[in-house]
C-alpha cells in the first residue's frame, strides 16, 4: 500500500541517523588503532609516542658507554701535562718576594724589647754554620718512692698495668729525677756561636722550646761497678705522645710550638700518678730536703717533745715564783730559855725573848741565790721550745702537730711568664717506673729542643746537610746524680741475740718487715738455732686497707672513662685522736698460727668506726713475710764488757753463711727508714695529732709562806714551880 504524502527522507530518517552514528563510531574506533594523538618529544628527535619515550635515552646511554670502554689511543685524547710540584715549590720559594730587589725605606724601626738584632744572610747557603755548644742541665736530684697507686690508674692505662702487681693493692717502687736547665745560657750559645756563622735569629727567636726530657740511668752491680747506660722509657700515659709524628717540614714547626706551649707542664714536669697509701709524691728536690719517709713520726715526736717541754716550763715558772717569796724562817741561834721553877711554891719561869729583826739585804741575796739556777733552767727550756717550734714550722706543722694552712698560690699573670730563652732556671723532671726494689741506680738528664736548622737544607753547606734532617736537637747530658737506693720489699733485723747457755740454745729476737699497702708492716719473732725467719706481719684495722671493686668502672660508658674519679681512701668520722699505743710488745713465733705470745697491755679505748667507700671492701687475710734464711748460731766478738758484740750466723737457701749484728750495732739508715715507715703505717688513716697524756690532777702545792709561819724560836715558857717540900 502506497503511503500518501510521506517522502523518502521522512520514511528513512531513523535509518539515516543510525547509519551516520555507525560511521562515526567506526571512525573513532579506527582512529584508536590507526592514529596516535598523544606524542612527546625527547631531546632534539621527532615526536614519539609515550611507549617509545625511553628508547632514545637508551640509545644515548649505549653510545656514552661505548666511548668509555674505548681505549685512549683510539679516541686520541690530549695528553695531560706533567708537573713537578716539589721543583715548582722550590723555584717559587727561591724567587724574590718583590718585583725589585730594592724597596723604599720605611724609616728607623722602633726598638722592641726581646728582639735581637741579628744579621740574617739570605745567601747563607754559602756559609758554614757554627757548631752549637748547647748547655747541659744541672746535676740532677734523684729520690726513690714506695707507695700504693690509685687502682683507677692502671684500670684506664693498660701500659701502666703491665708495670704493677696483678691484683690490689698496687704497691709500686719508683724514682723521680729533677734538674734545672739554663735557658739564658742557651740564648747566649745561639748568639755567640764560634767556628762559623751564627744561626739566624729568625730561625729560633720565636720557636725555641723544650719538647722532651730524656732520662738515662746506670745500675750498680754486686761488685760496685756501674752497668751500661740505658735510656728510661717515658711513664705510660704521661707527657704528650707522638708529639713529633706530624712534623715533616718547616711549616709544621709553628703548629709544634703551639702544641708544646699549651702542654708545657706535661712535657717539662709530668705529674705523678694518684697515690692512696704511703708517703705522698713530692718533687725530688723537696722530698730529699724534707725527708718524707718517716715525716709523720718525726712530727709526732717533735709535738710530744713540745708538750713535755711546756709542762716543764710551767713547773719551772712555779718554782721561780716560789723562790721569789721572802722566807720567814729565822736562822737558828742561841735563845734565852725560861727560868726554872724554884723550891716550894716557886713561881713560873720567865717568858722567851722576842724574834730578831728582818734584814732586807740578806733576804734579797737569798732570793737571788735561789732564783739564779731556776732562771738558767727556764732559759734553757725556752731555747729548746723555740728550736722545736722552728723544726715543726720547717716541716709545715704547728706546735700542736697540726698542718699549717698554706696560702693559695697567686694566679699566674702575663707579667710572670718567662720564655725559655729568658729563664735561667727551668725546672724539669721525669719518672722511672721500671726500677727494681733493693737495687741502686744513678741518673743523668738531658733535654730535647726544637732544631732551628730543621728543613733549611738549602741554606746549609753540603757538609752540614745532616743538621737539618731532625726536628729536634738534644742538649749535653748532665753529670750523674748521687746514687739512689730503692728500698726492697722486705727486711729483717735483730733486736737482740744471746749465745747458748744453761737456759737454752742460741737464740735471737728478729724484727721482720714486709712492704704492704704503702708502708712496711712489722712482726717480731723469737728464733732458736734452726728456725726460719718467717712470720705474719701486724696489720692495722682491715677497714683501713680497702680493696676496690672496679667492675662498675669497666661497665661504664667508655666516654666517661677518660677522666675517672680517684678511689676514695677510708675516712674517720670527724676529727679524732689516734689510739694511744700500748706499752706491751707483741712477739709472734712464726706468725699468728705459730703460737705467738703477747705481753700484757693496758686496756685500750674503743676505736671509732672506719667508713669505707661504697665500691670497696676491707682487706681479708694475712700477709706473711718469709726469708730463705735460718738461724745457725750466736757468738760474741772477742772482748769484755761493752766492747763485746753479739753476732748472728745465718745460712741462706744457696748454702752461703752470712753474719749480722744487732740493730744497735749496725745503726743502719735503711733500718731507720723502714722502722719509721712501719710507725707511720700504724696510724694509717688517722690524723697525726699527738696523743695528749692524761695524768691525774696534781694536788695543790702548799704555800711555802704558810709552811714557814711558825712560832719564832723564842725562849720557852718558864718551868712550873716545884712542889712543896
């Protein structure tokens, strides 16, 4: 059926729309595969799709890698020019510093104190320098020390630990050596050198310093000879190690000078290690002068002597006052007696005669006669008191035995500073920790100085090139010191000895000493023929011998271990008096386990409690001293009375026979030092204030004037009358 009025477009409009949409859809789909709308540009190449963006980068990287792997001969790179830096430096150094060798005058320079006007020749390479005659230090003073080191010292110094016992207490023997160096003489040697051109002042004026102290020693052998000279190693942890390690050119000298001046005390006068027991370390010159060994005992002796002299002085003054009173006692003379009674009923006798009149001149003469010897005693006593007080003051103590407070040293100022070349007395010292107890040594000392010719070979003649190779030069060594004896670890002496008699075999009483915890510890033993010299020494309160626990220090932060706190010694609570020594003498036969006998002693006051540090415990156990020697016999030397001396015969472990006398006969200085150290050890940890003797209060002294107030010797009363006859 034919549609009327409907055209073709109207009849097929939906088909046309569907077809157009389909064509568009197909075009869009085709564009996704046939056309790339998102393109990017890498470098200077053509635009490419994002998926191909890394391909140009990869190709460029491969090209660069290929060039890196290509040998230099293929690439034909330009050669690197060779340069001799040393030669270039020498040329620049030798070249003039100004374009012309003449410059305008700056006028007359102002004089500066301390600057030496020494001619500096720039062409010194053609001149021979004079040989320096360096001065030597003075004759050194050597002092030996025996004490106990703080346990923290070896704990943080492994090298020091090798020189100490394996366990506490760290008892150590050492020797310190002191001398002085004349810096002014060194300056004179530099200025007045003979035999050549003097060293230019610019080489040494501002850089001359001591960079080291060298100790040398010799040991005395058994035959009295001296061994070969040996250089003493520097004490571990002291001084400035590797001071010269970085010095290679003259440019390093300035840094060396700064380092030396900042550490001058450590180089010239290194401190000793901390001491917790035994005599405190002092510089050798002071230790030798003061006699530190036994100083406490000497102070106590002088303080007790001062107290006794003061008591005597009071008594003398009382006697002087009593002698100054006029005496009322009348001289005996004839007196008229009373008349006798008469016969029967006789009356009483007559009264006595009146006393004679006093004579002032006679009384004055009598008073002067009585007072003269007393005044002489008082004068002598005052002189003794003054001498004792002066001796105590020299030791640094007052008459009561208390240390005199020292005024603090004034702070150093710039005016007090003296350079090496201006100081005629520079104190230097060193320590020797490698000595062996019981041996004798002697020392000499020299100093190392900065070499002004170091690195200046261009200014030296060919024969003197060796002068500029070392950064230091060494002075002449000093003379040898007086021999110094290092006390041994143990000693024995005989207090008495008796020959064999009816009471028993030959016998002797020996005093044995063992060095332990800063002092010599004694024991007295009775010996008979065949007995070995051995015993357990007498120790103070174990709390005064602390053994420290260093585990806490070992577990601490290593950074905090660089400056450890010193071990604290045991203390007494407050200011306490030391215990009064008893009069008894303990005599042990072979130590405490050998059936020792102790003489009776008076009752002792209760001792105060010792306060130990938190990281310490008291010493436990005994300390035994033993010698491989036993008693053979005792005999007297020929003679009679006081001239006969007892001799003790001993046999050693090697079969040798030795003969010893008693302490009184030998009178050894070593025995005196050992005994003094033993006495100081008894009061270890206690103040050295002498014990005040407690005596009963004296009764009142009767007044001599009242004693003489008696009835005058007049005549007696008359006799009674006789009875009636």
